[in-house]
C-alpha cells in the first residue's frame, strides 16, 4: 500500500487501518463518496441542532431552526428563513 500524504499525528486509528480506509475512499465511486459526505453533513447538522436545543430549551421549533441556520450558515440566511417561516404562518 502506498503511504498517504495525510497527517496522522492526532489519529486514534492505526496507520495501517487508516491507509486501508483511505484506499477504500479513493476506490469508491463518486456516488458513494457523495453519499458519505451527505451523511456526515446531516450528522453534523443534527448534532449542532441538538446542542443548540439543549443550551436554549426555551426556543420554539421555528426559533431553533433559525438559530441552527444562523450558527451554520450565517445571520443573513437565518433572517430569510425567519421571514419565510413567518410568512408561511399567515
């Protein structure tokens, strides 16, 4: 196996196993890699939302959605979501 150029200094995975994981990713189809990225993104969003909810139990569901969007994507997009949600309730 060819040694990767990735920094493994802080990895809790043995170099041999990490090399194998990298090889699997390199050999995976584009669809498979995109599926992995999508899954990791969904997990990160869910974990962020859960942390925000735990820190702010008083937020309504819509407020939680807006706060999560603000945290992940910025104030401008959160404001647009807030306006959309308010408009939808009319």
